[in-house]
C-alpha cells in the first residue's frame, strides 16, 4: 500500500514539475524574444534603401537587401571631422585603457585589504561602502576644472582619471581574493619572493577567471558609455558618443539605414570580447600541488 502511495506522489510531483518548467520556459522564451527584437529591427532597418526607417514595416526585410549600407557607414558616419574608423579607434583606447586601469587599481586595493592586517583596514573597507551610497555627481564641476587646468580635456591623458579603486569592482574582487587559499603565497614568501611578485605572479593569475568576468562587464559598460566622452573629450568621439551625436545633429536629414548599420557594426567588438573570454569566465580554478 505504501509503495502505491509513493508512486502516486512521484507521478503527481513529476506532473507538477513539468507544468512549472513549461510555464518558466514560456516566460523566458517570450523574454528572449523581447531582447532579440531590437536587434532584428536594427538589422532589417540597416538593409533598407536611403530613407526613413520608421515609415517601413518593422518586420519586413528589404528586397533586395542593401548590404552596401555597411560600407557606407565607414564613409558617411562622420562627427566633428572623425569618421567611423576614427570613432572605433577612440572607443578601443578609451574602453580598454579605462577598464584595465580600473580593474588593476581595484585588484591591488582589494588584495591588500583582504590579505593584510593593518591599522585602518576596516575603516578603508567601510569607506568603500559609504562612497557607494553617497552620490558624487556634485563633484563633476570640480573634476572638470581640474582636468582643464591639467590640459587633459580632449586628450587620451584623461585616462589618468579613469582608475577607480572603489565601487562594485572592489567588492567583487575582494571576495575573490578572500576565498583564495594563502598556501601558495606563504610558500613564495619562504622562497624569498616579494609582495609584488606574489600579487602579479601568483594571486592575480589564480583570480584571473573571476577578474576576467569583471573585466568583460566593465569593458561593455565603458564601450557603451556616451556621457563621459561627450563631457571630457567631445572632439574625440567614440562609437557610442559619435552615433548619438550623429543621430541628434542630423535627426531630420540622416541616412537612417546607414545609422543602424553603424550601430550594428559597433556591437561586433562586444560579441568578440564575450566569445573570446567565455571559456575564461566559466573556467574553474582547481587548487593542487601545494607544498607540504
């Protein structure tokens, strides 16, 4: 009798699970369609002949498709004398340089706070939390005047202000270093290694999968940031700020299909970064070979 009841309960649970999984699948499937629709609209819009995109059927594909809009993007998309390729170069040095310097400064600070005991350690950690709570937009005017006095506006020298050791990056990397074992470092110190050697050659490589994930997220955010380039180096437009200026300045005369072609081309480096780092992000760190 108990076996019969148990089988019935298992059948009911399996049916309930199938219903729940089915509902969840439908919800996520609809959510995926909502996320992919803008990409599909941008792709179909980029294939239309010169004209106004919004006057077309958003679900229709132009026949014949005008793939030459993608080559026109390199010729027609110009902002303040900078063409599409120039905006791409500005996006590369800005996104890569700002992200690397920010991750490196956050990693060094997080490593020291997580691994060393010193006076004021908890004060420094709490300061990170306080800074994240207090809005800092009121300091932008002072920051702008300082950069103006240093002749860092409209120049790659703005990267000197890019490193930001506080914030979410610090908290994430801090937890990564906190979870790593100290055995490798102790063995290196016994063999005469210095603190910089231990950090750059041992601890940072061990945390590389986690740091790479933070790097990818930070790179995407910086690549899509248009407000900072508009404010601090407006004459060196990136793809994000340049496409925004092109759309705003030529709102009624712009070749919209070419604009959408340029927007899609600007997304290719982000896909390449994600595909190139996906194995590193998903990689697990296996510990072994510790000295006895």
